[in-house]
């Protein structure tokens, strides 16, 4: 039954996957000498041509360029939604909360960066998809002058309540606000998929969402201890309340570890320990990224005709957009091309080849 339900959608997704950027294209971007050159390169590609087509790349500031690149996420989501059947749209409707969170994080970053000019940011793609899938108005939210003002605009939403709790505690930074949004998303998605998805679809989404929750908690505990010197009691408040392969006791031991060695010793004893090898804290983000790639590959291999095709494509597209923005930042700050390529070579590999195998 799932083969019949997903055969058309999987064909659509495979065609969209063919437009994802290759490693060679990323290497070519690394050789460019300015941000306008990178944007001009992207403008010629199908996946970014639509969002950049009528823009003068020589006059786009950083925030406007980044917003345009991220709009391709919303365009692709809209394409999949229009092609999906009613049951698949239920999942996509639940998933859209992730894109609301991405947008709100962008607004928060602009608010914390007083030098960023928001006047030239084009919100047309956001507006179109938000009108269908959200009760929030991107233009109104982007017009917020302060974090408190943004919270006021969101006061009737779960986002407003979550951000208000952080704000009330005082001394909150961008990390705290973003973490509160992520916690809210994963908690709600975990509840929604249990309510709306059938067995196979539920298994693949719980597998990827559960792993992401675990790996984010692993990274957040590290950052909270190393960079913010947070006490264990405060760290608990920032963790996603989902335990996939990390038990409650293991999370407790990680949070209450006295030093780096004790933290790594505890982590080595978890189900993620075998992936760590001789890893240091610095490598945790890369390792977690590779684990996320592997779980999406496994989902496609074992359940290619299920919600896995949607989940994996949306994951890959988001990773691509983040990677494009990082390349733009590297070029902007004048990093040598070889340094950028080294960075790209160490980045997690997308599940592209695995998709081709499962769809053959």
C-alpha cells in the first residue's frame, strides 16, 4: 500500500533531488572571489534562480542575500505540499513548524545584530507559504524592533509563551531563545507524529527526529558547560524532553559531569560511544552530522516508499542551504579557496547515492 501511495511522490522528490548542488559545484563556488560572484553563480542554477532572478547581486547585503537563499526551502516545501495527498499533507503540516522556527530564529538574529539592515529583505516567498500553512505574518514579525516586541506579536502562540519564559528569567542570549524554539518544535513534532502517522511512517520519523533530539542534546550540554558555564540545574531547562537512545540516567550523568574527561567517558558508554573513536569536543558537531546523514540513508534503504522520502529530501535541502550560506560567509571573509574546500570535504555527505539505490 505504501508503495502505491508514495510511488508518484518519490518520483517527484527524486527529480527535485537532481537539482541539489553537487560537491563539484560547491568546489567551484569556493574558487570565487566575492559574494556577488557567488550569488551570480547561484542565480544560474534551477534551485536558486527563482529566488535570485530579479535581484542585483552587487547591491545585496548579507541579511538580504541569506534570506533569499533560505527562501528556496519554502519554495521546495510548497512544491511537495502541492504534490502530496491528504495523508502526506498532514505530515507536512506538522513538519512546517520547523520552518516557522527557522524564520523566527532569523528574526531573533537580526534583533541581536544591531548592525544588520532588514529594510531590503524580500519576504515574498515566506509570505506565500505562510499564508497557507501558518497564522503568522512574516512582514509583521520582521518589523519587530526588540525581542520583547517580537514576544508581544507572538503572545497568542506557543512560540510567544516559550520565548516569554526565557525573557522573564533575565540575561537571555540568542542561544537561549533559539534553544527554547527548538525544544518546542521537537516536543510538538514528537506528539503530532504519534497522533497522525501510521506504523511505517511513524517509525522513520521517530528514528530521524529522535536521533536529532539526542545529538542536539549532546551538543547543547557541551556548549552549556564549556561556553556558558551553566550549572546542571540550568542545563536541564534547555534540553529537548525526548529520550531516544539516551536514557534519562545517561543524560543526568552527562549534565552533571565534572570535567571534559568525565563527560567523554560517560558519552563513550552510551549507544553513540562507538561512533566517537578518539574524538574531542571539537569534533562532536561533525560526528552528529554524520549520524544524521546515516539515519536518513537507513530510512531510505529500509523504507524508501514512506514519509522517509519527504523527511530525507527536506533534511538534505536544509543542509544544502546551510552549506551555501557558510560558503558565502567564507568568501565574504576572504578565506583561501583551499581552506573552504577542506571545510566542505569534511562536511557530512548527503544521502544522494542511497536515494538513487532505493528508487531504482
